[in-house]
C-alpha cells in the first residue's frame, strides 16, 4: 500500500474533520448498532499500544509511520478471543493485503507469537502505479522488518491483489484470518472482499480497514461504499464482530458460487 492510502481517524491528514463527520453520518444502518455497541461498551485495551511501541523500539523495527495505532485498542480483544478459540498449537493461516513496511504484521507477530502462517500481498514499487523513487525503499525495509519477526512461515506475493487473489482461489487456498488494507477505490476493495470471502474458512474472520473512507484518494467512491455493498449482498453469511474505523466479520457459512 502506498503511503497516501492510509487514513488516521484521529488526526487531520488529507481529509478535514468535517469530511470525517460526513462519513459518520452515512454509516450503513445495518452496521450502526454494532458501531454503537463497539464504541459505547465494547472491549478495548489501550495499554497495548504503548506495550507494542516499546517492543518495536527494543527490536529495532524500521517504521516510518504509526498508521492505524488507534485501531489497536479495539482489534486486540477481537484477535485474542479469535486465537483463543483456535486449537492450541495449530497454525492460524493469516493473509494481509497491503503490508507496506510491515508494521501491522509486526504487531500481529507480537500479539500472537508463534501462531501465524503468514501470506502477504503488496505491489510495493510499481512502474505504473507507484513510480516515485521513495517506494524503492519500502520493500527492502519490509524485508528487514520481517527478519525480526517469528512467524511459523511467511509467503509474499509482489503484485496487486485483484490479480493474485483469483490465482489463490484457483489453487484452493484457505485462510483463517484476513486483513484487507489494499487499494482504497471502491472497485478494488469490492473485488478484494468478494475473493477474500471465498478464501476465508467458515469460522474465520476478516478485518476490513478504513471503513470511513467514502472517497478514494484518486477520486470516486471509496472503501465505505464497497463494504456496504458487500455486506448488503453477503451479510447473511457473516456475523458482525465489531465496527469502528474497521469492520470485523466472522464467516458463518459457505457462500454459494
């Protein structure tokens, strides 16, 4: 994922506060009760942010941003509960779309040590879409950061998820946990969600990032529209685990296809 594809709901970056409030007023009515439940009384762990930051400093990770730190208090209880329900000693098949320099992966490794068999999809530098010189440095930094992690396994696919995911589906791959944070255009996000829904095992969880993005950075509809349309079509096959800046869905049944 490119640097300008990240949006921190707690700071003013490329979108003003009024735009964020506008997004809030457009919350999907199907998701609104879960948003209220999460924000008003859902479990959260604020201490984990400082603890992970201390771990990252001790390990010498090369992070140039703190994107999505405000997600950690909300997602930590979800992930701990999810992992506790999996068989002890069995690897959790985890896929991340949009890894950038690997900060979220390092967090996942710290939170769930020796539990994850990881698959990553990211184009990093690309002549057509990410041609800026600064992106040359991102993938090597990602590799150095991953050398400091202790995953059970790590498989990387350098490319765009819209091309890689169909190949995975053709090979019959399955995942227990998927984090979707790739392109923020509605078309690309909807494609990601549809393929990930098929790649996700029953009982598995998808975490969809940046739900408040209702306008993509290159113009046109963004993440929110894709998530809303996906849930309208396939919500019956998922249980909503949480809604905040992210939407967490647990798959309850196979989707006919």
